[in-house]
């Protein structure tokens, strides 16, 4: 790549210019070397300034492990002792209140949303008021199996309501269990300079790295997994086990199913398939593809580089949950 070549050539060029500027035999060459050396030093200062800016100031969430995510996590992601992006609730906090546990992955934890209060769980809490407590146990990169384990391990074992947030990549655990792998390695082709330099990392993911994101490829793989009978049967069993766990807690179960955020209508069939499993056990799921399709992609997603639901869409989700499942009947 051109940048790899420049990383090697530029230091050598500076050395040549220093030698040219220091020699006294050839005046024109000396003058030219001095001017070019000044230009090179200005360029170096600009690069150093850019590196400092992107290393210490610039922060952005992403669907990939870019270096800008590290800054975003340091700035906005604080967790409690259990590892959840939530307050450290104790029995005294939920005593005498209607308790709602929100189970899910990064869509519940609020990846890409700077202020945790703007997540859909925070919106629902504002609707329910002081008489209720919404507990967020969303954790990124988890699937239905992991989330069930998280719920079973949480200190509050007698919640009044469990909201189970589902997204289509929850089938990944079932697929991997029989060796079905999307084979996406977003860092596999990233050059060393883009993995170590914050400025270089920013440039890489805005240029050459765009093609390596593979978002559409991954979505197609997920859809194929739902259409693979063996994988779907395994995953259906995982969903039923999650339902059984909530029933054993004698809690009200509210499933909320997120579609593929970049292309909501393309995932309707798969959202409906999951909702049908809940319906067979008597649970009416909130399917969000209509709400997602009603909002422009630039508003419903965090950014073009982060397809997680935005704060604006989380507001819609929180409002919809309250109106459908919690608001007093007219």
C-alpha cells in the first residue's frame, strides 16, 4: 500500500534533506534541501498534532474495534461491579417498587449512546416514575444463551417484569455450536500502522477499511442461518429455554425484537419467525421494523459507521414499550 511505502521512504527522505541542507559545496541543492526540509518539518508537526488530537480528544463509537472506540469507551462507558452499564442497585433500591429487568446485548446496554439515561430503558424509567425500577443488564456481544445466564445470575431473582431484547445476531451462538462461522475478521487485513496510530487508524477506516467492514455480508450470513433448519432448531430451543427461565421467576415477559437497523424491512421474515416462538407460548412481542423504517437511517442509527440504535430511536422504543405494556387503560 502507498502509505506503507511512505512510512519507509519519508524518514529516508528527511535524512537526505538534512545532509543536503548541511553541505556547503552545492548552494542551490543546499537551498532546495533547506526549503524542502522546512516543508517536511511542517508536515511532521501536522501529523504529530493530528495524532495527538485523535489519540486524546476524538471519540466515536463504531461497529468495529477502531481506536476511536477506545476513547469513546473511556469517556462514556462506566460499569457497576457486575459489569453492567447501570447503577449498582441493592435490595434496598428495589424494595417496595415494581421491578423491571431489561435483558439484552449492546442494544440494551446502549452502545453508541453517550448518556445512559437516553437508552430505551432510561426512557421507560422516566415514564414509570419513582414507583418502579428499571434495571439494565444488557451486555455487548452476548446472545440468547449468555443473556439467560446473566438473568439467572442477577441478584434480583423475583422481578415483576422481564423485558427480553432480541436482535437477529442472537442466532450466532447456535450457528457457531455446529461450526457455522461468518469468517469475518475485520482486523485481519489492517496494516500495523493503522492498528497503532490513532490518526492512521482514522484514515484507514475512512478509506481502504470501508470495504473491510462486511456489514452486508454478515447480515446475509445471519439470514442464511435462520433459513438453515438445524441452526434454527437449536436456536429455537435456546429461546424456549429463556422463556422457561422467566416463567420460573413468575415474572411478566415482554419480548422486544429489533430488526436489522440498516435495512429493517429486509429482516421482517426473520423477526416474525422469532416473534412466532414467543407467540406460541402466549407472549406478544413488540416488533420494531415499522418504527425503524419510519425513521431515516441517519436518524435511527448512531452513525453511518455504527448501526446501533440511536438515542432518537431509543426514545421511540421506550415510548412504545410504555404505551403498549405499561400505560393505564383508557
